C-alpha cells in the first residue's frame, strides 16, 4: 500500500509538473506572438518622408527635411531637435509631444496639425500656416511666430515666454491660461476677438493693438502688460497711468 501510494504521489507530481511546464510554454508562446505583433505595428523610423509617415518615437534630429511631404503623419514623440523642416507639409499631422527645440518650420504648412505638448524652445515657426492647429500645453519659450498664420489656433496653457508674434495673423486665436510673459504681440494682425482668459501677461508687448473685442481680458492683466497710447482696450478697462515697459533685456 505504501509503495502504491508513493508511486501514485510521484505520478501525480509528475502530471502536475507537466501541466505547469505546458502552461509556461503556452505563456512564452503568447508573449512571443504579442512581441511579434508589436514589432509589426512599430513605427518605421528608416522610411522616407511621405504622406502619412509613421515616425512615432523616432530620432530625426539635425536632419535636412525641408519641403518634405508629411501630411497626416504620425509624428507623436518624434525628436526633431535642430531639424530643418522649412516649407514642409505637416497639414493635419500629429506632432503631440514631439521635440522641436531649435527646429525650423519656417514657411511650413501645418493647418489642423496637433502640436500639443511639444517642446519647441527657440523653434522657428516664422511664416508657418497653422490655422486651426493645436498648441495646447506646449513649451514654446522664445519661439518665433513672425508672420505666421494662426487663425483659430489654440494655445491654451502654452508656455510662450518671450515668443514673437510680430505681423502674425491671430484672428480667433486662443491664449486661455497661457503664459505670455514678455511675449511680443505688437504688430500682430487680427480681425475679431482673441481669447486671453486667465492668460499671464507680465510685460507682454501689446503696443498699437486694438483689443477692444478681446475676450477674457481683465484690468489686472492690462496693468501688467506693455501698451501705449495707441492700444485700445475693451469697454470698462483703462490704461494704467504709466505702462510698465522697460527696454527688452534680451
């Protein structure tokens, strides 16, 4: 009886071990299959520029990509630091969380593009057409938007310290909760309201602007900004006795 019990226990243990081994093998096979699936769906970082390009998470630093057609591309988290994208077509492309530090997008087409949460310190966006584009929560300190077409663009919660919007078209642009400290909006062009709801306007240059139709503008914001005798304010707001406008210490 004892021998039979021992044998039975050994047999049961062996069967249990076999089941465990088969389970482990099945798990490994499943993981391998999952890995292959992930690899099949991974971005092709070596692919040439083209409409709908999938460069998500790719390293595209310090490249010459001027004039490239990246319309509708998946450029999420792509690193374009110091890359030349002059005149590129980024229409409706998704650049969320992309790195654009010192990148040049001068003259690019980027209408309806998503630049949310990008890092674009000292990025060159001069002359860009980014109508209806999203720049929500983006880091764009010292970015150059000179002459940009930004009708209907959304800069909500964006960091725009010392950004330059000279001669930019900002009709209907939203700067809600944006940091525009020391940014230069003087010379910007717009017809109709722009939104400054809870924006930080410390020493923001608004000389010569007709802000009579601006939304969300408060007296506290006006008192912090840098206007002049030609600055027009919404009804109920008044210019300070002396605008706090020291020379730019760039």
